[in-house]
C-alpha cells in the first residue's frame, strides 16, 4: 500500500466543559478531555473491571463554538478526526509532549438538556441533532437518557 491513514473515531463522555480560545481575526479553538471506557470481567476473580482512557480533543472555529454552546461535562459525543502530536517548552524549560485528536466531524449522542427532556417525555423520542458541521448535514438521532452503568452492544 503506497498511502497512509491517520483516522480516529471515538465515542465517549466529556470530562470537563469545552474551553474556547479566541485569536486575532475571529478564529477560535476549542479543547476538552474525552473519556472512553473499556469494561470486562476478570475470569479469575469474577470482578468487573473498568479501564478509562483520556483523550485530548481539539475543535476549530464554528465546530468549537457549537460544542461550547450545546455540550457540558458528562455529555456523550462521537468524534472523528486525526491524531496530531505537539510539543512545547514548559515554564521550567523542559520540553513537553502531547497527542491530540483534531476533530473533522462529530455527532452529539446525548446532552444534559436532551437527557432531562427525555426523562419527562418518552425516552426514545427522535430529535434533530443541533450539530451543523460545515460540510455535513445534521443527522437525526434517537436519544436515550444517559446510563453510565449500561454496557454497550458493540462487538469490540
């Protein structure tokens, strides 16, 4: 194969609020931590084990503003993007490194507002996704109240 591929797809929960940083010229960048969980049962002890991985998510311009407006800590989101490595000098003079997911597409899977509304109405009421990525139309999602204890039906 002559080409390369740098693609990341994650479904997880926000670990903090979306933080926006504005630049001259009106551009902005948004950042937030995303938690993904892996659960399994230890065969020797029968104990349920959950491992959490944290990912640094980066969004730009309109996408960042939309996420900041509609998302809050604990909300579930699907993000798709590229891995980027970054380095900088810390205040102590030591070079620091980080790996970030630069988002190209995203879909809200649940927000606190939708969870609160669906608990008072029917839990599987379809709603229009407020995400309007610049090159992709908004999707219709079935929202279900967030239940962290419920296991995914995904085969991986």
